[in-house]
C-alpha cells in the first residue's frame, strides 16, 4: 500500500461549510461598515480567518475575528458533512491507515465546527493554525505533520479543495488529491488525483500504482 497517511483539509473537504463561512463573514463585514458580495469573499475560503480579515483591511484582527466566530454560530446548522465522508473515514480507519487533518482553522474553531459530527476521534494528528507560524499555502503545516509523525513524504496523501491546499502539499513534496465535491476554480488547480466523490479515495488506496488518475 503506497499511502499509509491520509490527511484531510476540513472546510470544503470533510464538511460543507462554504455558505455558513461566507454568510457569517458578510454579516461581520456589514457590521464593520463594509458591503461585500458572497462571491467577493470567496478568497477567504481555505486561509486562516485573521489572514482574510487582514486582506479586507481590518485593524483589530482579534476583535473582528471574535465577531466573525459569533456570527458563524448563527449559521452552524448550515454546516453538514459531505455525503459519504463518514463511511469513507470509517473504512480508512478499518484499514489501519493513519488519518490526519491539516486545517487553517484555529484549534477552538476546529473543535466548535467539527467535534459535533463525532469523527474527531478517528484522526491521529490534527494540525491547526495555532500550531505553526506560517499557514497554507505555505508548506509549514505539512512539514509540521511530517516532523511529528516521522512519515516519509511518499507515504502521505493530502486531500483538499483549494489551490492553497495544493500549494502546501506540493511544496512539501506530498501528493495532493483534489476534492471536486467542495472545490471552486478547479481549472487553476493541478493535483496528483481528482476525486469525483469521497468513495474515490478508496480507489486510490486500492490502486496505488496509478498516477494522475481521475477517479
């Protein structure tokens, strides 16, 4: 088996949170006197909240991020697991694979948004924004994962939905699989694999010798 470590992004990969994230950010910006369309805020998907707020010109990053998190709670019912994710995670665990997460969420955001789905116990290591100085698209989060697990780069497959995920993965020398079910602007992303649905992950595990396959 080529890959012994399967590492996931969270938003747009494990959970469908795009609408909740964008609506809550839009509301927060309105409270700060800035009107933005949801499309105009999509750049914020996949990067740490403070980075997004900095791009939007916010000075009090801590304070505005807290407002954003409060507003996000109002939309938490709109966050759901992507169909098939739970079953795939359980099957991967049954195959005794090492499961990990690399997310741009802070540890608190990760726990608030993800624990309710009951899958957190399946993951052996979770790298959050608090754990590194640099964040995706920088390779440091992946290098942190490698440092802790002692895994070889060729043993790791990172699954995400954004160009930030791809850059983090590829710059660390790790194969990247694009989760088409949550991805935007896919023409800009050049993954090792394209995944049509979560079950496609299992196809890669069962056929590890096929490169650049669209599953």
